[in-house]
């Protein structure tokens, strides 16, 4: 059994054209996913790799992924079609910051 519903309503010409403009403009949306959405999909794709890691490596991997998430605004500003390059740069920045901190502590303690 097929049920068909029809709706009839009357609009003034001004309402009709404003509705038509809203429909045309409202149908347009974001055509490119945000960087955050893209990197979260990439991280989800890496879940098999993550599960295969040993616990200590998994913790380190999660730390690197969190460093990518924490720099999402900077990564989103980079006009890259692939999300791997900004993610890799943010991981390198995090590693450099941690290494600099350790070097500073070693130089202070002798």
C-alpha cells in the first residue's frame, strides 16, 4: 500500500521568492570537511595499528595523537589536502618540545 501525502500552502510573492532563495542558499553547505573531522577519521583508520602495539608503545602512540589534537587549530590553518603532513609536523613539534625540556633539566642538574 502506497500512501502519498501532499501539502498545499499559499505564499505571497515575497514569501515565495524569499523561501526559494533560502532553499537555494540553504542547500549549499560545507563542501570540505574540517581538519578536525579529517584527522579523526585518519586516527580511526589507524585503530588496527594501535591495537597491535604493545601497551607501552600504545601509550606513546596515544600521547602523539593527543599532541595532534591539541594543535588542531594550527594544523587546520595549513592548506594541505592530506592531513598526514600537518599531523606529522605537530608530532615533531611535541617531540622537540619534550626533548628540549629534558635537555634543559639535564643542563641545570649538571
